[in-house]
């Protein structure tokens, strides 16, 4: 982080500027740097603060902590306040930080005192830091500067180690494709504890040296108003947030001053995104990226709707994305294959026992992403789903993504998730969790009628439909498929129980 922090510091020395706007108001660059120096001094009297695990909330504190770590050449690890004690224990074992910075209640919940028994110091206007007395050595991260935990939607969260080179490449490429300029305001409405949210929130704003507009917790009305009032030019969010903001805007065009909104990290339907886009008054861009290889594709705000909302962009300059057939050959345009990616934003590895565990790459340096991908003649790509996103019903494989895409084309469907529910005879059956656009609920017969009209094979139709107020989400706002499976299984079990009682 040292490079971008030095650039930020030079700009602040030349002329102060508003660097953060959050729930408490505006904060200047010089104010944040003063807080950063105090935090760095509290963390260590040595030149390096080492590896610092920070509760990354959406406030000025996360930026000040980033500056502190960057000023002293340390490594920043970010964690969400809602991390459970068990998840924190796993992160601790993987990262083995030299210090922890968090609010006092989190320190108690995570039992940090037993891990770092030294004196606690008050920092960042009421937060606490604890640090180890030993000498801090950051070379163990092989030039890594940021450790972010994956969302944990499909298993134990992993610590993804990224270099400053990777962060700068991903952030600069995003700035370029969205036509952002020095001093532009960007918003971070996804929790900054994720690798992508941190890169495309904090790091982008440090590069632009303009305001980072934050909301402490997700509230669609607050986010819309704050972005409009502060002149935000760009933000990144997950599809659910974009659709919820579109519904809240109610066709007002409140974000017409926003050049574009980048959307990724979940199932996306062109029709639903188009409605949200028109309601908000901006351009939405579907992208393909992951914590391990940040933001590696994007369309342009000037692309037609069919490209911006119907596909997943084109690779950034210097990034290669390919699809392979089952026999390992390159899949040509129009052919679905297993996705692999190679480029400057590729991560260094996972944090394991306090050091880097290098990624499992192909012989020519590609990372298999676990996605199914199709390329097009014009260089754009379409993500067709996850390799493992299937339901096996009576020995027949059903592609979850294919069914979801067909379902969300229904005009009354706001959001939907297809999940398996266990069955004694067939192994699994197809269930649908659905959020209705008008809140009136959608019956199974209506869903089946729509799927028949769009030509989806009868063998893939859902057998159960459950109306929900909202789909389960991870801590960073992505669709939580594990939570969705558990929810559907519970609803199915209760339904079966009621019928048994009858």
C-alpha cells in the first residue's frame, strides 16, 4: 500500500481535499493522515507495523487504517464486523497477524485479548488496537499488501493475498474503462471487508484522490440520496443492490449524474437490469471477476444494452480469459467451456498458517475459476454458470443457471434462486425461491406457464415455489447459495410436516 499512500500524502501536502464522506460527514485527507500517524505509532515503535488485521467497516476508519499500514510498509488484512468467533479463529490461524484493530465489542467477541495479551490502546476515536511485542516480518507475504477474505458462500472463507501491482492494475483498468478522472467521487456500498469492495472502493479512491462516499450499513434509500447529493460518478455493487436501488428510485432518474455502475458477483438478468438502469438514470455494466483475479472483464458505458447487460464484458488489456472443452482444447466462439484466467491482477496465493500458499495454476500460468464460459466473435464473454451449479434429479443433470435465467425473464420476478431440495426417491428435486416484483406472490402454475412459453424443457421445471421477502445473502451482499439451500429445505420440511399432520 506504500505507493498509493505516498501519492495520496503528496496530494494532501499540496492541497487538502475531502477524502471520505460517511455517516458522520466529510473528512479531509489531512485529518485522515493525522489519525493514521497516531494509529501507526500505537501499533508499533518500529519502522513496520507488520500484518494488521482491521475491522473494515464502511467509514473513515478503514481509510485511516489503510493509510497507517501504508505509511509504515505493513500488510493490511480486512475482516467484517459480523465475522463469527469461529470464522475469526480460522482467519487468525491463516493470517497470524501482528496486530488487530477493531471496536471494543468485536475485540471481546473475538477474544483478541487471549491471542494478543499486551496492553490495549485506544485509536480511531474509540476503537482498540492490540499488537504483538515480537519483531514484525512482512516478507512472509512475498510482496503482498492486502489480505481479504472470500465471502464464504460455498465453504470456509479463504484469505486472498494481493500485491499492490495487482490492486493498481485492476483499479486503473476500472478507472479507464469507466472514464473516471482525478478528483472524481466514487461510492462504496458493498462492505469494504471483501477484496473486491476494498480494491474498487478504498484503492480506487486513493488513486483518484477524490471523495470516497460510504454508507455504514445497506439502506437503498440512504445510498441513493447520498450518491446523488455528493456527485458520485461511479460505484460497484452486487446485482441485488442494483435491483433494489432501481425499485427505490421508482423511475426518478436520481443517479443520472453517475456515469456507470459496475455489477458482478451474482446471477444477472438483462431485463431486470435494464429496468433498474432506466429507473436510476445511469448505465449498468455487467462484469466478470473474482477475489483471486480482480475485475478482469468489463464492458464500456458506451456499449449497447445487449453488450452491457446481456454479456459480461471483455478482458482488460493484458488479461487473458479462455474457455476449455472437456478434452482440454480451446473452445471456439459460441461454445461453452471451463473458464481460466491469466493476467496482472492474479493473486499471489492464499493465506495459510501465516504464509502464502501459492495458487494451483496450469502449466502456462492460468487460474481455473470454476465457471463455465462462452466467448463471442467480438471478444466479449458470457458466464454461463458455475461448473458445480447443477441439480441431479433421478440421475439427470439440471443446470441451475439455465433455469434461473429463464425464471427471471418473467415480468413479475424481481429476484430468484433455484436450489435442490432432498428427495428420498430422486435424490434431489428442483425448488425455486422467488422475490416477486409487486410483492403479491407467484404460484407454481404461473412459473411453469412462463417456462413453457420460453421453451425451457419440462424436465428442468421447478417442482416447488416459495415466495420470500429477500434471498439469503452473504456478508458482502452476494447471493448465499448455501443459505438458500437451507432455507428451501426448511420450507419443504415444514410443508411436508403440515401435510403429514393433515
